[in-house]
C-alpha cells in the first residue's frame, strides 16, 4: 500500500521513469527546447540531459540534480527521465507531459523549418528561430 493510500502525504516525490520516449531522446543527449506551450508551463524552459553516469552512483545524483535546476524534469543520458512535483499528482502530470510532449518537441526542433520558441523570460515575447540546429 502506498503512503498516499495510507493517508500519508508524499512531499516532493521524484519519480524516475524508463519510458521509451524519454529513454530514446536521452540517448541522443540533446537538450529539448521550449517549443510546445504545455511543456513550458509544466516542465519549464527546456528539458536538459544530465551527463552520463553509471546507475546507483553518487555521480548520477550530482549530474541529475544539476540538470534539474530550475526545471520540473530532466533526462539522464542513455537512461530515462526524472520528474518532480510538490505531490504525487503533480509529479505524475510532469511525467505524462514528458511522455507525450517530449517526442513531439524533439521532432519539431530537428526539422529544418522556422519554429517559434516560447520565451520563458518575463517579457513573454516569441522569438523566431530560422531552422533548428542540426
């Protein structure tokens, strides 16, 4: 029985997933830009990829925490995703957005077309980028 099922509050959960979408993009090791509105609102500016580290080591913790700074999700190189939330429901929403939004944003960012990246700054302006880096 989970802590929430027992009536206990789970604070700041950090689900780690091995979703095929997240693991595939993590293997490419490229930061995913803020193209889709839902991703910007739920995950924050970009989805960073942490440097590669072996599982169950202090190094993987360090590099993942670094990649998560200022974000609600990050990818671990050649591994999967880590999602954050103030509670389990919120962390699940972040995981779901990684699952659905990440492959779409990655595909859009790698097409050679003009894409509007959503600014996460206070000005809220749109910046037009001529093509994606490739």
